[in-house]
């Protein structure tokens, strides 16, 4: 219910307005003296009302002086000046001084109520727009923090901050689950584009048609199912940053269109013939060796060099073991907060097991392991028995006399089998832990003939 403050030295007008506004659904607070209103506002820690209805002439203090004090204390508070026919000039002065509007006495109640509703609707929309802009800024700023203790990741983070200030396109490389999107977010937050949108797209999960539609937008009838015009993410990211995750999975046709955007700074919406200008900084990420993809003819060399002006290489978690404990403790805090459980610590044996495990799924796998432990915990400490069997086992030390030669496919098959069993063959969950798309997991299940295990 909106709150309206009314200040008028005439008691009958004050009582009339109080009754009228209350009947119309407003909370009302009245003041017969301008000094009382000023004191009320000065003592308030935040804006105490949604609108102020203020008489322009007061015996104890000039209405314009009240307006001046209000404007300095709460500049966004809308003030409507009430004036008589003989004081129109005062009302005009009040508008110039910052009043929202004025109304002349005597005024029909319908005119007053209509004016108040219009002003409050405008204020509500302005507040919503301001909140949305702040949320867009916080969308990246409020992302998960980048947590590390190791020197190797400190060097990565220092490079990230250094190159963020430029407008160059960045290629972020690293295994799945190493935090490439977090680095992309940090690049945006610390760039001159930080007050513009940060838009993210996972290229691996969409077909060519959907990927093109998402990137470039489409007009009605551009393809089957295109029933209306749709703005693409390039336009959404205009002035800001577009993060293209898994860029190595983009088809040659889409690569050619991306090359045009990176070179010419324009693109053509699907189904249209007109080009549109766009100002976007590209941050691309991949877990593939893109240079090898170029040599094999699967990725355009010209696009590679357009995107890879500066590269940031993320180390896998097994190469930054000093970061495992602070990451685990952070994930513990976040999981317990979200699940409203009181779990305060990870015991020494569990920490040792976590630190020695090689984490093929990297930080994402660690996050899932901690979340799983929190779900299963029945005390206020995470014990080693709550960890998946794979994370409890310390790999045997490599023999100096003989190294067992094992095919990479066999290791991958065993790991995927372990994760599938651990998740009860919940494929979406397993794909998330493994750091691959559901489509990729389905293909590997077929390749390794793992579907039969689900029936056992």
C-alpha cells in the first residue's frame, strides 16, 4: 500500500485529504506545520513515503524551502505542490526547483487521485528499471568467487586482470570443469564494458540452426517454427561481452558467420538481408586443442587467430592441489546454506583423500562431491565415508621399475562407468560431473556399450 505524506496548514483541507486518500487505498501521514514535516524527514534513515503532497504557502516555513530540504535529503521522492490561483508563479518556481508536478486548489478529487496514480505508476516503473539494471550488473559480479591459494592459479588470475582492461578477444583454454566461465566473468567485470551485458552461450548443446538463431536472431518465417521475430545474443550483448563456451564444437558454417562478426563488426539476422552493426568483445572457451583442430581442418585458422588475440590457460585441479581445501570449504559453506543444514567441518581423513584424488572432472567434480556429502551427512562434520569410493582411494605410486601401459579408452570407460553407478545412472547428473554434454555422454555410453549396465 503506497504511503503519502500531506502537509497543509489548513486543518479542514488536511482532514479532507486524509480521508479521501485512505478511502482510495493509501497510507496517509499528515503535517500541519512544515517544520514538523522537515523533522520527520530528517530523522528518517530511508525514504519514509512514496509521495509528498505539499502546500506551497506555509505560515512557519516557506513551501519552497521545504522542497529544497526534501530534494537534498531524498532526491528521488516525488513532490506535488498544492497551490491557489494567486500563487501559480510559486508553483512554476517549485517545478524548476525539482517538484514533480503541481495542482491548483480547489481541485476535483478525481483529478488529484488520477495525478497521484500516474506519478506512483511512473515511480514504480522507474524503480523496477533501476533494479533490473543493478541486477544485470550484479549478474556477473555476484557470480561464484574465484577461490585459490596456489601460485600457479595466482599467475592465471593476475593475467586475467591485466588483459581485462584491453578490448582484445580472449581465448580461455582448459579441461572441463576448471572454471573457464568464471574467468570469462572476471574478464568482463574488470573491463571498461562492466556496466554493459555479459551474455553466455554454450555452443556444444545446440544444433546448427538453433545456434545460429540464438547468436544472430531470426525474423518470422526464417525456418520452420520461427513464428515471430527474435533478437539474437549478439544484439543482447551489444556494448558488452559475449562468452562462447565450447567454441571448438561450432560447425564450419557457423564459424564462417562468426568470422564476419569478429572482422566487420556486423552480422545478418537469419531470414533477413540487412546487416546490423554490433560492438561486442568475444571471450571464447574450449577444452580442445584448437591449434590441432585447425591442422585437422575442423576449425578455421582465420577465426582461431581472431578469437585468440590473447590466451588464458587454466590448470587442472590436480596441478593446483593447494586450492582443493579452500574450494572444498567454500562449497561446504554454500551447500549447507542452500540446504539449511548445520555442517561445520571436513575431517582430516576426508581432507587428505580429497587432496590426493586427481579430480578428472576438476572443480565441478569437487563441487558435486561436497554437495553429495552434505546431502548424505547425518552429523555436523563431513567424514571420509561420505565421499564417493573413487575419491577415497589414493592412487598407487608409479613404479620406477615398470609402468603399466593402459589404453586411454579403457581409463575413460572405467571412469564413466564409476560416475554412472555413483549417480544411479542419472545421466544428466553424470554428464554434469564429467563436464560433458548429455549428448556426448549418450554417445560414449553407446561407444563403450554401457547401456547394459543400467539394467543390472
